[in-house]
């Protein structure tokens, strides 16, 4: 199976999203070639949710079996409605697109697999609308990973194999995405 992840900005998000999606498929016992969209290089949620952009991506990548639109929720409760519309539109052109929202940012998924001591209680960090700025970036600075690949994201994701079940437990939206992928398979 060929899977293309559509993030709001692949620059750093790819280092979190690609290993998680690969782990989900491995967990489900399915081989998948997982890639992250690089062209066009999206730079915002608005670009990623633009119906014409999504349609152009789907048309440009006919070899892909599944598209995953994975974005930050950023405390925008209505963002899920936009994702559901993109899923529906993809079905109308006979393509599979599943969407998912990280609560509140994709960096929380990296923090969920981090093996060190987190700076604050997990539930407090999950309630924060800007956990990347409040918790993730200070931790990365403390660990001196600012200049590492993906600004520390790749380094933190090395713990994913041993903390995959922890990710599913701490981030129910990842568990839900896994269930939706399983159902689609």
C-alpha cells in the first residue's frame, strides 16, 4: 500500500508523522510505503484545507492508495468539520482520504513517546492551545536539540518503538486514526 501524508507544513512535522504512520501500519500487519507530501510544499492549515489544493494533490499523485490529511487542531473545534468535508470530496472522485487532528499540535505526539521527565503533568499540557511554544520548544532547548534534524523531533521519535502503546494511550486521536485505518483496510 502506498500512503501519502499531507501535513500543514512538512518541514518539521514529517519527522513525527512518518514514523507514527509507519508504526500504525506495522502494528496492523500491513506493509506500507509511507511518504510525506513535499510538492507542493504546504505552509499553513489554510493551504492544507483548501479544497482546490487537496484536489490538485490527489490528481497529481494517482499512484497513492491512501492520503492522510494530518493537522494541528490548535484549539479550533470546527477544524474537524473542514477535514470531514475534504474526506467526502475525495470520495466523490473515488479516492481514499482520511483526516486527523493532533490535539493541540503534532509535537504532543512526540512528547507522548519521550522517555524523559516531561516538564508538566500530561493533562495540563494537553489542555494548552499552544503546547509547542509552551512545552515542546523549551524541552528541546533544555535537551540542546534545537539544531538537530527536525529541530529535535527526529531525536524524540527514536523512542517510538518502545513507547508506541503509550502514544495510543496518551493521544486518543492517534488511536482513533489507527482504528479508522484498520477499518479502511
